[in-house]
C-alpha cells in the first residue's frame, strides 16, 4: 500500500494543449481538478466552466451595502442629528448625497471584491501540496499544469494517471500530500 | 491557422443585403427629410429649425464619434479596435453628408440663436459682453473650422488606412502619429461646437460640463452604433469567422463605461447648478424639470442610465450578440431622447413634440445610413495589413 496522494499532475508545453486537456477532463466527468498557468487564459476558464462563481454576488452585495450606508450616514447627520438650515435648502437634499453614496458604493464593492477573492481562493495559504512536484515551479514561467485531485469520486491513481498520459502531457507525476 | 487565408472582401450575399438596406434607408431618408423640409412652410420655421438642429447633433455624433474611436484605437491598440476599423471608417466618410445637412442651420441661425438679433443683445448686458464671440461672422468661421478639421482628419485616416492595405509601410506611422493630436483636436472641436450650436440657443446660460457631456455622448452613440453593425456583419462571412464573443465583450464594456460617464457628466452638471442655486444658471433645469419636460428627464434617468447600466453589468449579456445589439439599439433611441430634452426646451417652455421631431431624426438618419451602407461596401471588412491582425484573430480563441 502506497502512501495516499494529493492527486495526479500532468505537465503541458502549450496553453492549447492544456485547454484541450481541461476539456477532456471535464468530459471524462472529473470535478475536483485545477489548472495552473503562468498567465491568465480566458479559454481555460471557459473549458473548466469557471465563470460562474460567487464573487459577482459578493461584490454586488458589498456595493449595495456601501450605497445604503453612504446615503443613511448623510441622512442621519443632516436631517436627524444636526438639522441646520443652509440657505433655505431642504434638510433632505438628496442630490448632494449622491456623490458620497456613489463613492462608498465603489469603496465597499472593491473591498468586497478583494476580500471575497481572498476568501474564495482560500488565501492566505502557506502550504500547497502541488509544490511537492519540483517541476511545478515552472508554472510561473513557461509550463502549464493540470492536477486531478484524489478527493474526486472518479479518482483512481493508475487510471487517472493513464488518462492524463493520453492527453499530450509531457510528464505525469503523482503529487504527495 | 486557417484564418490567415480568409478573403476579407465584402461577399456577394452581404453586398446584396447591404444594397437592399441602402435602398430602404434611402427611401425613408428622402421621405423623412422631404416631409421635414415641407414642414418649414406648413408648420413654420421655428419648429422646423429646432427639430433639425437636435437631429443634426445626433447625426454629427454618428459621423465624428467613430473618428474618435478610430484615433483612440490607433493610440492604444487592442483587438477590439481592429474589428471596428472598417465600419468606423465607413461611418466617418459620411462627413460630406454631415456638412450638407449643416446648411439649414447656417441659413436658419437667426431662427435658432437669439444673439443673432441686435435688439436682444442690446437688452441683455451679459450677452452684450459675449458679442465678440457670439456674432454670426465669428460663429460661421468657427463652424467652418470645426468641420474643416474633421474633414482633414477623416481624409487622412481613410487615405492611409487604404494605403496600409496595399502594403505601404509608411502608413502605420502616419496613422498612429496623428492619433494623439487628433484626439485633442476632436475634444476641443466638440467642446466648442457644442457651445456654439447647442448651448448658445440660450446665450445667458452656461455650463462647463456641456462640452464633456457632448464628447461622451458622441462616443457612446458611436460605440452603440458600431455594436449594432458588428452584430449584423457577424451573420456573414468573413466576420462570422473573425468576430468572437470577446470582441463584443470589449465593446460592451466600453458601452457600460460610457453609459456611466454620461450619467456622471449629466448629474455633475445638474448638481453644480442645483447646489449653486444661482439665478442665471437654474432656469435651464427649472424648465427641464417641469412643464412636462420633467417626464422626459425621468425617462432619461431610467432609460439612458439605470436600465442599460443594470443590464450591462452582466458578463453573459455582453457576450450575447443579440441581447447586446438590442441594448445598443435602445441606447441609440435614448440618445435621440437626450438630445431632444437638452436642446428643445431652449425654445419651448412647455413640453412640445412636433411631428417634425419624428420625421427629422428618422429622415436624416435614413439618409446617413444609406451613405454608410454604400461606404461599407467599398473596402475589405478587415484591415489586412494591420500589425495587430493576428492577435485580433486569436482573441478569444485557443492558442
């Protein structure tokens, strides 16, 4: 009995090969896998069906919170706590609230975007098993990797490895935990 | 890639469809413009000139807006710029019609601009101070300069773009070198002409946002129009092979940005006037927020901003050809409404919609489209020697 592994990883030399491999992996029915590239590849996200995540919703909610907060902040100050008559203008002068409402919408939306991204990616992450493969360092240079994880119900050490071998992979290796 | 062997010339089926579209546009254009001209005698010159002016401002945006996009893409590069080059050039070559349509405004200036009347100027001290700038001679010379500058830029960009196709290596330098200065010229020209042709209908009123509002509006008009054209061309070869959702996505992002810029400028102008509350500034909004004009303004808040903004936030929608095209078309309709709301109340205290407010914009746009469809058939649909062509073809495809 060999020690359990994190997954099986394949190395590709071109982004095209990786995208084709990702498509094949999805077609085969694997769910728990990830791809690693030195630069963003739009087609890869399409191939992995990664476009629909929760981030837009988080940003939208952040924006709505920011807008509401910004508006109410000004409303409470100028109408309820310090109702001062300035040159006969109505206390609830909504047009002059808009700028700060807008700015706070942007502020909280962008903070939610950054925070949401970190949370969804599980960052900060000081350890990741993929780095146990020495060649994986090249993922930040000129190589493209795809790793099928052992938590996938279809995962089988030998068969998954053979499957990846069949996909124009330059090298296939097991990833230790 | 097999794409390199694509023939970019206008295919026969597209040529036939463009010709039939041109015939229809021409028929609508001739009938609309003829009816509007007849209206000058049937209804009266005031109605006629006001309808003509605001419709003209729309057509001007359709002509010089694409010039702005052309220069912008030469200055910045990007795949989105290569695919819109030919439609944008075709749109800019309609400048001759745009100059022709300006003639009624030149002839009817005394119907449109109160400062052309000596008695009015004498009775308004503030206007008297502006008389050195706002007089018919200076105004006409300036109009000539604005249009002449556009003609020079448009001739330059069309000439060198054609030479680049035929393999002239000097073309790229000529095209990119003038992009920066050309954009500065366009920004200044549109700012001044918006003051001369639109704002001076009330020579006592002023807003420093006005020019920026027109620049943004013209770019928005142009990008919305180019989206509708690209989606139409996408049904035919060679654009069927060239155009990807990613190109459309980029143009959709520009549309979203400009919808927001339009709202930002429109609202800033309002906020400054509202907060300042000065007697010489507020009449503009007092009239436009009451007397029936207020409903048109409310329509703009929802139709020109809230609705397109909310829809265009969606990524899937920006990549859906038909939906994006429909939104772009809706924005074009809203551009009409915005120009109507900005300029028409200068002359009418209460809401006033003449039948010429329908025939003038429809007729003028019809004539313009007929000219555009003619121009679009003249050149290959993609610039074959554009240095970014390869990148453009790969944009949104597998590497």
